C-alpha cells in the first residue's frame, strides 16, 4: 500500500488554544499523528477519537478527553486512514449499528406495543386502583361543583329512598343532584353518583329515575369508573385532582365513555337491583323510548335555534336507547304487582329540590 494511503492534509484546533493549525494527518504505529509544517508532532490515540459530523467536502472528528478539539479531514479519505477512524453516524448510534431497515422494524414493533399497552392498560389498571386513592379523586371532582349541588330536607329524603331501591348494600354509594341543565348522569370515583337536574326534569316517574340511578350505581359496583377515567382523561388529570375548573370537569364527565359491554353490564346490574326491590322496569323502558324519540327529533332541529337540553350527548355514549328499552321491557314480569318507589309528593320534592334550594348556584354553560 502506498504512503499516500496513510496520510492526508489536515486542519485542526488542539482544544487548548484558539489557533488554527495545518499540516499532515498520518497513521503511524497505531496512532493518528498530526504533523505541523514546522515538524511539531501531535499524537492522538484512536480510542480517544469520536465522530462529530460529515460536511459536503470534509469530515470532522473530536476527542473524548478534549471537548473543544476539532480535526477536519478532506473527503474522500484514504482507506488506509479511514478504516482506523470512528465510523460516521447518519441516524444515531444504535440505528447505525443496527441498520436503518431493521431499526424501522424495531421502532414499528415498539410503537405497536406502546399503542396496545395504552389501549389495554385502563382495562386491567382501573379495577386495581386503591379505593382510598379513588376516593380522593372523587372528592376533588365533587369539590369542583362548589355550591351547585341541590339540597333540601324533603328532596334529600326522596333521593335517599330512591337510592335504597337500587343500592340495597349496607355501604351505599353517595348520590346527589347537580344544578346543571344537561341530560346526563355520572358515576364518580370513590362511590359517588351525580344526577344532573336536566335529566331529573326529563323523568316522568320515579321508576324512570330508578333505572338511570341504578345504572350509574352499577358502574360503581362493577369498578368501571376508574377504567373509564383512565381512558378518557389520562393519568395527568387524575393526578392533578381534576381541579381544572367546573366547566372542564362537567364537559369531561359528560364526554366520559364506557365500553358498550360495560354499559350493558351496568344496565343488567340496575335491572337486578330493581327486581330485588320489586321496582317496575317499565318506567326505565319508557324513559329510554322517550329519549330515543327526542334524540331523533333533535337531530332534525336547527341546533343554532334549539336551546333545549342536549339529549344526544347522553344517548350517544351508551348503547342504543331502543336496545336498552327492549331489555328493560323484557325484564318486566307480566301481571306483577310492583311497589311504588316514591309517593307523588316525594317525586315532586325530588324534581323541585334545585329550584327550592335558596342557596344553590346555577351552572352557566357560556
């Protein structure tokens, strides 16, 4: 191999001074030797060299021990020198070592695994969240409602009586009515259920409300709540206590979606509890039939002029109202003598408790 294969013109900065040096770079005795025009030699151990960058007409190297050292060699490099120097990197260390094609495959597999973990994590993580931690999240969410929870002695007693029918457990969930004109009901972390006054006003009988309330209690008892929150909000909003403001909390909860299987499971829980308490499921069937009709009518209205409660927002996140109505009708026992849940006066107290509460504040959407 000729001598030119082991030497090349070079410029460098020694990393100590700011002087630009010129000379010859050569490979001699396992050393890269930089020789200035006056004969001064600088030896650079190959293990100390590192690749910095490739430019159109030169390649730049540095030294591990001298961060400011720079060696610029013109391209193309003689093979006798290039084979001893650090290999240039195009995409990054591990990609260059593996190869771009293999790196793309590895990245694709890792991305698919991350997506799969993100999609499935709420299902197995939600039921395993400690109840004490879940309760703190629920308290923070309820706190966001401020003084917008309705309360009167008569209304509270009627709501407790309704809750007894759909949650006969010794340790009941807590239920409340929020002064929000939205057709919705939500189950919160920590065993709390919230009915919005817009939905209460839509109900025409206690049995209708019993079906909705029992459904939300079912989400609590089946541990669906944390799973849905993890899916909807992500861990960041949970860890911050959901304290981003009432507006964000309300709309976030309204948009919170369970899987269709979880919705059907919660409905099945409600029907079982209503049967246990001898409450007619026909009221819930009538409620869902009416919601289906009103939802269909709402889609034909001009939404810019329609100022009524948004029924579709609640219907859309659940199985079809027709399916749910049929399930509740099929659960009714023909000729059965069902017990009334509330008296007409108690039902009136429940529907009127937000209006009768002198201290409650109203939530304004805009």
